[in-house]
């Protein structure tokens, strides 16, 4: 068997395919696996190990608890752990998600080294993420798990969005400043995370926030959303109001739409795709109140515009991971908030999903006055931020500066 890449549509039952690959699949293409020991290298496998360590209250992989390492360190350490178990093959599922270019290069080299004595099956949603060492590249387009060559795959094109459903907003802003960091610093247990951050974001701006893993991007976002109390008492202004002058976290979130891939891993209740999108109006992950008829009408318009109406009543947990992520991205858009935070919105999506989300973002930029903070390690040519704010780590905490749009 050769090192193989599998390109998956977002409509595939990814977990079931992985289970088949790890339990000696019946597929002839992988008959050689039946006598070999297979292990899974994925974000989900790492999260399960973190949960096991917390339950047992002991480090099982590295010198300390796995969750205490950065994303890049965590993946390198976990890969070492798997290699030590002498597997015959590894299933690599979206292993470069969440990684900055430097961490990706280090992990790629480690995978290259282990490929000399371990067979690899790499699963990705976009062909551009495949490792160069792969000798065979196949695609899987439906849950019959019929393997085709990339040349034989069907051309899938995202349905064009004719227009965005409109929603009247009561948001009022004095002046043009949506956000202002006036020398903000954050540290934890004496360890500096960000230092003296000066960053002003005006209404209608479209910023991309960049920086290596561990540079403090998530910390800055948590200050904006009100989830981080470290903003109190500092020169941090949100919607023209200084943080800690009587506003509630609920008041802040009411005007923010937020998406992160982590949200897809947080929700496992039995609710439908439609209910999950409706929850965006109420700033909850999942619907816990009776929605208004106006909100239901708007969500139906969104589903129709995105050609997802037939899936409206499908349980969220039964959707593929890609469709779950698209659902949560629409959830962030649905109330058309004055501030939209998109943390790695293209991660884990296939080409059709990427085209759909890029289309959504571009329409929002063109047709509304929404302020957008877009976080990504990757350059996506179809998304055109007007400004870029870059974090640079140091022992004194990450500093920040406006930089070139051409990353």
C-alpha cells in the first residue's frame, strides 16, 4: 500500500469513514491494512487524550499535561506518542488545522521522517493541504465511500447568493470607533501574553488578525467579546464605551456575531440545523427560547438563499462536520451584527464550502456597514481584508502593529 490522500466532501460521514479505515476496512483499495495496526492522529484524538488526562489527573503523553502546550507543540508531542506505539499505519485527519506556517513546517517534517517506516492515509477537505509525499490521491464524494481519482471527481460549485436577507438594526454608535485598544496588556500568573496593544477599529473596517500560535490572538478576541475580565480598568473601548463602566457582557454580545471552529465541538444537544441558526439571535449556542415569527422567517430566507432549506429539520449532530461549521457561520451572520468576528472560518471546509463562505463575507462587506475581524493563518485570495494587524511574540508579551495586506 502506498501513502494515500483522501479528499472528502463536507457531506461525507467523516467519522464513519475513519472508523472503517481503523477497523480493517472492507474496501479493496485498503486491503493491505487488514494485518496492520492503525492509529488516528487528529484534533479529536488529541482532545480525547486531554480529557483522559484530566479524568485520571496525570500526564500520559508528555512531561506535563497535554493541554498546557501550544497547538503546534501539542501535535508534535502527540505524534511522538503515536509513533512510539509502532503502528503499521497512521490516519492523519486534518492535522494542519489551527497551525501557523512555522508549526505546520515542523510537523510536516516530522511526518516526512516517520513516513519511511509507517504507511500514511491523509484525510483533507481541500487538495492544497495534501503532503507532497503522497503517492496516491483519491476523493470520496458520498457515503457509499466509493473511491475515485481526483481527475474523476465531480465539479461542485457553491450556489450563488442572490441577495442577503435584510434585518433592521437599532444599533447606534457615537463617532466612528467600534473598538480601541489604548495600550492594553494581559498576563497570566506573571507571564506576559500581549503587551501595550494599540489598535483602533472603525465602523465598516475589515481587518485580518494574524500571528503565530500562542501570540495572543484568542486573548484579544476574548477581551472584545467580554469573556475576559482582564479588560477591566484598561484603556479598552468597545462600541465607544470604556470596558468596566457598567456595561454587561450580555450587552456587548448583543452587538457581536462570533464564529470559531471550537463552537462545533461544544454542542451535542438534539436540535435541528434551523434551531441552531435561530440561536444566533439570542447569543446562545443552541435554542433555549421560543423564537419570534420574524426571526424564523429570516432564517428560512437564509436557508433558501444558501440552498439548505431541505436540511432545515436535520438534527445538527447528524450533519457532517463541514455542514456543522457552515451552520455556525450562518448563525454568526444571521442577526447582521455591527461587529462580526470570524476565527478561522474556512478551516475544515471543502472547496464548495470555502466558495460559499467567501461569497458570504464579500457580500456582507459590499452590502452592509458591518465591521469584520477575520482571523486566519492562511491567505485566501477570494477574501480581501482592507487592513492587517499582526502580533509578534516576545518574552515581554506580544506586540502588535498594522502591516501590509499582502501577507
